[in-house]
């Protein structure tokens, strides 16, 4: 049991990587379109929940996915595999503590993302990835703040 419920919480935003020009042709706009979503997985230690996660990602056609509450320890990150998402970064709890935290950033293979750097903590609370998307510098951060001490955690981040 991964300690999570059967439901998945999600939120989607769209981002058009263009320069805001209305006159760009449809093909150019389509090539620079990127769907970003965030999902609280409530634990991904079971194969069924991982399958459900990727089914939902494919249904929503997300290109960049921020996953919270993976509940992974470091040795289980390798289980979150999908042929369309080879670019993956994690922050998972060190040791054997399960059912707490864990975040991931997944990027679809078809996006022209050039990786530059990544930084994460050992408590499964945040992962930060920098790079270029369509030659535009971009920083992607997935942060999952602990409930009882949000203020001290945010002070630690700054």
C-alpha cells in the first residue's frame, strides 16, 4: 500500500512559447505549444497507480508534468518510467521513510528542451531544473512544502 487514495488531484495550464505575435502561422504556433500540468499522485509505489498516472498524462496531452507526493525513496525513482518521458528529475526521501513527500518533473521527449542544471533536496520537497526550451532560458521548480511548518520551509528556500 502506498498510503494514497485512488483519486488524483490535477491542474493544467497552457503556455505558448511564441513571442505573442498574432500573425504567426498556425504551424509555427503549434510547434511552440507546450501543455504544463501538475498532479498530486498521493503515492506511486503500486504499478496500478503509475499506470493510472501516465494514462491521465496522455489523456490530457501534458508535455511538462510536475508530480507531487510520489512517496518514493531514492531507490524507487527508476520505477516511474514511460517511453515518452525520458527526461525525469526527482527529489525523494533518503533512506526508507515511505508515504511522505517526493516530487518529480517529467518532460516529454518531443519538446526541444536542453538541460543545463538540476538541484534538489534529500527530503523529497523540491526539485529545480534549468535549461532552454525553444532557445528560451527556463527554470522549472516543483515544490511541495511540509504542512506543519510551511513558513520555516519557505524561509529556508529563500
